[in-house]
C-alpha cells in the first residue's frame, strides 16, 4: 500500500473519478473538486421534460479496454448494465443507400459486395491489419508511461512507428483496399471520434474501425453517464469525497511543489498530491504560473469541435437506428472547411444518437430523444465565428437530409431544442478552444513522449489525467490515462517516501 497520503483531484470527469478510485484503493485519502453541479464532464447528461441526452460520448467502443480497466478496480462489465448493439451504426449516403456497420459477418459481406464486388475479402484484411495495429499500439505506445527520453527515442520505437504506419495518411491508406468512395468514407470517418481529419491523420487510426468490427459496441442502461455514476458510487464507497460547485481558480505552488488549490470564493484546500482532470492546456494557461510549457502547449495542434442539437420530439422516427451517420458526397470539402477554415461545410456530415432504441427511459412513452452532432472547427480566437449563423446553417442542412430520407415532418415535432456550440463547451467544461474531442489533437508529434506528460516537470507532485495528456482522447484512452497516472503516482510517491527515510 502507498500509505495514507492525501490526494486532491481537480475535475470530476471520467478521468478524475477513475483516478480517485485507483488512489483510494491504494490507501489515499482523496477529495475531488468539480466546478459544475454534477459529475461526468463530457460523459455527463442533460435531463429535460422526461428526455435524457448524453452530453458527449454515446456508446462504448473498444469494450476490452473498459473490461481491462474495470477488472483492475475489482469491477466487471456486468455491473454496468450493458447491452451489446447488433449494429454499431448505420451509414446513410447521398444516393439513398445505407450500410449497417455490424459485427455480423454474413450481413456485412452482403452489404459490402453489393457496393463493390470483392470488397468483403479486402475489408477483412483491412480489419485484421488494423486490429493488429491496435494491439501493438496499446501494448507498446499507448498503454505505458514514458517517463524518460530514451524510453521512447530508441531504434525499437523508430521501427515501431514505421510498423504502425504513422508515415501514411488514413484516407490514402484505405484506398489500398477499396475503390468505392462510399467505402473509403465508411472506414475513415471514425477519425472524427478523436477530432482528426482522415486526410491528414496517420493510418495507425485504422485501428478504430477495426476495433469496432472486431469487438463490437455496447450501450449502458441510463446512458453513458451511468458509467460515470457507477464509478463515482464505487469511489465514494472507498471513501472518496466529491465537492460540487467548487471551481478552482489557482494551483498554489512553492518551489518545486504544488501545495494545494485556491477556489473562486477564496477558500483553499491542500494535499500531498494534486491531480488535474481539468483540460491540460487550460491548467497551464489559467491555474499555474506562466512558463515555457504553457507557451509550447498553446502552439500545439488542437482538435476540431462539434455543434450539437438536442431535440425532444413528440413522435418517434423508427427509420433511425440508435446510431446513424449521414456521410456527404462533399466529404473532403467538408473536412477542409472544418480543419483549414475552422468552420463547417455547406453540406456537412452529421451523426444522430437515438437512445430510445435500446433504452425507453430516455424519453416519455411514444416520444423520441435525438442528439444531432455536426463537425465544426474549434473556436478561432483571431477571427471569431458567427455561431448563430452556423447553427442555423447546420439545422437546415440536417432537415434537408432527413426530409430526403423520408422524415419530412420532423421539424414540426420538435418539442424543444438545446444547442451546444464550441463556445458552450469552453464555458461549461473549460475545454480550450471548445475542442470537445479532447483539446489537443493527435499526430505523430503529439503522441507518446511528444504528448504532454502526465506529471509536470517543475512541480513533482502535480499530475494530469484526461484526454489532453498521455495516451490521448476518447473514453477508453481516458480510462487508461487514469490507470497510468495512478500507477505513476503510487510508484513515484512511494519511491520519494523511501528516499526520505
């Protein structure tokens, strides 16, 4: 056991909650301080008039990562009340055709062969290769702490980066397997999950659709917030104390040590170890003294964002499965507008989550709950976007495609609408630039050792967890982040205690 030290966690997102539980399991007395009135962060929820909306993540992907992390906490997937999904999602194309992304090999074969004869065998090769990349990446690049320079910079890792196809962009790589533009889109749009452009992201990220088709997906009863709630319940049972409506305005430091935090009301709290689950760039910019690290992080590449329309409807639309993605023939142009112009395409791709399909409690009986996410650029500080205009443009584009898909009356059945723009993400969650997919983007120079480390190099008891530190964005990565930082805290603080004796 690490001993009865004290730990203070800033932020009650999935990363903060899970880290607190790991530390409590090892004997730490832990307090978690959250600026908002409830936990969850980007795994939070909105409930209004009987409709329940997931704020961010809407399904469990890479379930083996969840299973592995939960197992290390003495939990099982069965305790999460999960339902496997027959179809991961349905893709809708502009010509009216559809493709159900499914782990049912026979159905997948029939669909792929109808689009491009011979493509099923190539898809199997793509998935097999991608899942091999996934396994190697998690074992050697994403699933371990890099605490020293030569742990990352060595011949073995140089060869590893070649093996992981970091020198190819994902879309060009996918063209090796498929001639159909629809299939190339179908196997690359997943880059948006982590805020990337598939035309510039490394082919390593073919591991995302490969993992989907190999491991499948799940949805928890009560929505994704149920995962956060279950972890928080377990943490509280282990003695973790959660404090809400407690925004931190400063991390107090003395010499090479963080001593505690100051809250917006002027009160203070101290601890032996400080862990920031708040967005890492925000922590360096707003909570710590100015320094070179903050300036370097400010120059890094940031992920895109999403404009989300939450609709409570008085009618159900069974045409939509639980997860539907509408892919535009103007795929490349739309991505260029997002990543180069920090805006949105004229004919944008978008995603719709309809949780009532597997969880009737997400809406009143006979009603529907829909969340529509449209990819957009992050906040442009030099040339601020007109989000009112872009919201109207996005709404009209969505209605246009839904009418074409046979849902021509949907606008008249919206009871209410809740809009979330990048500015709202930044205000509510302190996410830098409103980059809701995890703030800092993923490229080869922002991964592994190059990504901001999970411990500060000045203040040796200040640690980080969440999407903008190692290993990266997305709920599975954040769960791994929590375990990695907890392991590092336990090892380093125990070593420090031994050395001081």
